[in-house]
């Protein structure tokens, strides 16, 4: 009776799975859209406190918000200069308006129904979720290509386990990185698309759009283009993908330059879509068109021709713009004082184990899935090439982690296709396999589940292990732990809207503060600041470092140079700890010890809360009559 009932339940489950399989394969795009709506509503609901308090935690999110508000207030389409950074001249921002468009549209839409503050918050909550839909659709497309009609289901849900990658799509994460990551997966979908014409256009246009948004993903996009060219070398007929790719890449890059390049980016700059990159991608596209149309027989001949064309494009690039071979065009001093202290610019080998293990969990699962998939498709040349393409992109993105941590989101998301394929095969074995196969597959599903929850569970697991083994931190460490807690608390409190909006009691002026606080002051107050963490603001960033590292007399001269009226410091703020450690007798370290010069006058704000920061008026004459250039 029990055995018969078990077989009946299993048969019913299989019939239900077959029915869902048929409908899922037919309507996968609409089902992905439905899943996206569920995820989006859940995200906004669970993160509503952050939405309510306008928690734009990243500096780029704050500047993006300010840029959009300035655009809606009348600033020009091609004018992306931020005039409240280091006024009156302002600071150049190297972005484009592409990502501003959906955010501005949402703001205008919600302003028709609610007040301006709530409209801005709702727009900032929903805008990052739009590229999440593109990401899910791209992953679903790749999943169907590699695992069959129902390979989409687990692939579109897998980003929920990639916490670092998923963080780029959280409400209030309005910067451009989410769009660029999604477009990188769209490019990959085009590279492996069985429809070569559609795949070539998809890969070319998505690459051009990502470049027009920003240059951060250019190495991934170049790798995708290289794989298309490599396929052309070894596979007759692959020119039917390379030709539309080359035409769409060169054409779309030129079109996006005309539509979106700011006034500043019309110069020969390296860090944005400029005439430099229009020329380079135009030359690369022209070379690929010639190769696609040339009657070349045999892979050795095609390889030699491709090497000649690629070498010519590289030589053209190097002879005209060799400075663009460096990731940042900044001085050695700025790199030493500023860039070297940015965590995401450091390799994964310099990161804490509590970050490394969860980050590498999905790439590790992807590697296992890739090896399995390569073996499974060894007799199918087309599938084998598709898997090799996906695998090379995954391995390339993971290898970049040993250069910079900022490759982490891409490494996780590009590892999803093989990891999701392995999960799909295991689930299929659980549903349809023999008893032994079901047990083995169930074990595999459990392991993948542990990997999926590695990010939130790993710290707790380490704590439990320390308690069980008695390997707790040594007694001398509580002081260091307390200091870290103080740094985390200051990093959060000094950025909060309730604290910073109190500054609007003061007349609008330029505030001298730390680099990482500048964008937040712009987003939450009517004041100006000196700089944000952007390499084009390098001279001003260096001035801030020199002012805080040097003596008090040097600080006042630099503050006067930048027309600063007030000084704002946040004790225990992460950036401030760098100045204290690097220059223990510098102006900032002295100020933290309570050694305040007479020309800094504390400013009392009328508020019922304890302020996490300190504000001073800067006096520029002994009598205090001239209190700053902004007071004239």
C-alpha cells in the first residue's frame, strides 16, 4: 500500500512537472516577467526603510541622483559637469545620460501622483530593478540555449544566490553598474545564440550600449568580441555572426556617441565613449567586416589574416593613444594616496576571508558545472563550443578578481549559466531518475543549496565553529573590535538623511569635508563640496589629502583656494582613519585629538539629536571679518 501510494504520488508529480514544462517552455518570457515582478515587489517591501530615508549608500548613487535632479531642473543634455563639486567651476563627471533616462522618467511619473520627495524615493527604489529584468531574460535565454527549453527556470532565479551581483540591483542602487552587468550577459547570449544574425546584432548593440554607459566592462566586451572572431577562425559559416556583430558594434558605437557623449567626452579622453573609442571600434569593426567577406579557406589562413587585422588595430591604438592602455590616467601620487586605499581596487588576495569565501562560492559551483557540461557535450560540436565560450568568459571574470575586487559581481553572474545547468540536471534526475540516481542528485542539490546560502550563512557558521572549538578572538582583540564597530557606526550615521539635512540651517556654502562624504552632502543638502571619489577630480582630491595630512596652516591655504566656508569632519569615519594612520601629526589627526586652531569656530546646529559629525566655520583673517570667499 505504501509503495503503491508512493509510486502514485511520484507519477502525479511527474505528470504535473511535464505539464508545467510544456507551458514554461512556451511562455518562458512572460513567466520570467512575472517572477521579476514578484522579486521587485519583495525587494521594495523588505527595503522600505532604506527607501524612506533615501539611503543612497554609494557615492556614485548620490552623484547620479544629483545629476538627474540637475537635469530635470534645466541643466543641458550634454552638460554633465557637476557645478556643486568644487564651485564655481565645478567638476567633470565622465558618465552619460543613458542611465539617467529611466530614473528621470520614473521621477516625473511619480511626481504626477505624490509629492516630490516620495516620488524621488520611489524612482530610486524601482530604477535599479529595471536592468534586473534584462539580466533575468538574458540568463533565461542562455539557460534555454545550453540546457534545453526548460533550462531558463533556475537560471533566472539564480541571481538571488549571487549576493554581490544582486546587490547591484537593490533598491536605491541607482548607479550604472547594474545595467552594464546585465548588458554583459546579453552580449554573452548573443555570442552563443544559435541564430547567428540575431546573435551578432544582439552582441554588437549590447556591447556598444554598455560602452556608451561607461568603460568599466570593456575588457569583458572585448573578450566576447575576441571569442566571436575565434569562432570565425575555426568554424566555417561563423562569418554570418561576425559580420552583423561588426556592423552593429561600429554603427551603434558611433550613434551612441552622437546621442550621448557629453561636451567633455568629445575630447580625446580614455575613460568614456569619446572619439578615441569611436575610432578604435570603427577600425575593429571595419577589419572584421573585411575578414567576414574575404574568401579565406582553411583555419590557418583565417588565423593569419585575423592576426594581421588585429595587430593593425592594436598598432593604430597604441601609436595614437598609448595612455589609454592604463586603467586610470592619474598621477603616481594620487594613486598612492587615494586609489591604493580603495578596497574594491585591491585584489581578492588582500580581502578578508569572510568576504572571499562567499564570493567564490558561486564561481566554484560554476567551475564544477562547467567541467560536467563540457564532458556531457563532448560529442556535440555546437554545444561544446557554446560551453567553451561561456566557460572562458566565466574563468576570465574570476581571474580578474586577482586584479581588483570590483570584478566580483561579474564573476558571480557569469558563473550562473554552468551552475544553473548543473542544478537543472540534478533536479531532473531527482524527478525522473532511478532510486540511486535520485539519492546522488539529491545530495548534489543539497550542496548547491549550501552554496546558494553561503553569503548569509558563512559568518554565522564561522562564529559557531569558534564557539564549538574554543578558537575565539584573543583577549587583546576587543579593543580592535570596538574600534571597527565605531568605524562602521560612524560610516553609517554620518551619511544619514536626518543628520545631514540639519546642515540646511546654514546658508548655502562650500563645505570642506572628506572625499567620500562630498557626494552625500550634495544629495541631501543645498551645500556644495570639494570633491567626490572620481579620477577626473584628481587635483582636488590631492588637495584634500594634502590639507588633512599636512599642518594646520597648510589646511587654511588650501581651503581658501577652494572657497570653502565650513569644515565638516566625522570622527571615526573610514577615510579619516587613513589620514590619522598616515600622518599622526597632521591637521586631521590633531583635530581628532582636540587640538583646534583659533580660526576654526564650532558651529552649533539647532537639533534635538546628537550629531555624529563636527562643523566649523573657517576664519580667514584674525578679526574674523572675512569668513570665507563664499560670504562675500
